C-alpha cells in the first residue's frame, strides 16, 4: 500500500500538532481523517500512527509548559488515574455499543461543553498563578467519562478534558490546556502498546508523523503562551462546535471526512 511521501506526512503532522498544541488537544482527531481521506491509509494504521503522534505531542510540549509552570502535575496524575480507567473500560466495551449512538452522545457532550465554556467566559477567570482546583470528585467522574468515550470512538480525550477542567474544576484556560497536554500522552501510551502488539503501527507512516508532531507541538506550546486567554477560549469553543456538527452528521450516516480506508 502506498502511504504517500514522507514530506507530506511530516507537514500534515506538523500542522495538526501545532493546532493541537495551542488548544491542548490530541492531534489525532485531525490526523486520522487526513490519513484516511487523503492518504488512503487503513483506519487501524491511521489510529496507530495517531497514537504515536499524541505521545510525541505530549512529550514535545511538556518542557515549555513545565518551564512556565502552567502544568499542574499533581492534579494531572490524580485525574489520569480516572481517565486511564475509563479508557480501559472503553476498550472492553468497543464493538458492543452501536457507533451511531456513540456519535450522537459525543456530539451532545461537545455541545454542552461549548455552552458551559461560553457561559464561563462571561465570568472573571482566576489568575494563572493563584487558583485552586474545585469539585475534584466531579472532575474525576468527568475524566473517567472522557477516557471511556474517547476509547470507544478512537478520538483523543483532550477535547473533553479541557472543558471538564475549565468548567468543573474552574482552572484557568491555559492551565487546562497545558495539563491536558501533559495527560494525553499517558493515555495514548497505553493504547499504543496494544496497537503495537497487534502489528498495526507502520513505521513508514508513524516515523515522519512522530517527527512532525514533535516540531508542531513545540511551536504550538510557544504560541499558546502568547495567545490571550479569551481568544484561546473562543478558538476552543469554535473547534468544539465544528466537531459536534461532524459527530451529528456521522450519527446519521453522513461522513464528510470518512472513517474508513
């Protein structure tokens, strides 16, 4: 199978990882459609390469965020236990629940997250160096659900983690993005091990994507630190609404970007 030139894969990974690094999202939500639609890559190979990209993004953006003290490491470790547990349950449940129902549920969650983030935008946001995480038990429940749904749909959980940390835990938006970036690599590593064991990670695809992802993540982290918090919130709300529209269409069998090979 022809996967396309390495330069195209590198450029695609760089662009999507840059956007993901700015928003604190896993770039896999963009890479998988690109590979399956334009590169004609098998969906399982695309997901395997996407997981490698997520790990690379997390590693590449970790240093700048940690240097600026945006990442809440203690909270990330606590929340990751719930996210990983949810992801493992999602792996076992995969195939039992009709995909159409999952798409519809995911779209509703994205719309609710966008509404909550838009509502909070009108409130006074806490300073990045003086905040306290609130309602941690609720945050743990939401993180479990984020891991569960993302594992069922094969989509990075950062798109659900950030709204949960922003609205439930009341973290500053940049802290939410940086902490999400730190967490997504851990979840992806567990999933990548399973794909590697099944032989579904093609090095010819994963290698240039990993390299492009590291470069894009580093650039995205630097861009995030310079983007005003209100503008970052508006960008993320826009992404949530676009993804929600895509999921609703998929729930009714309308695939604009395709999920197959």
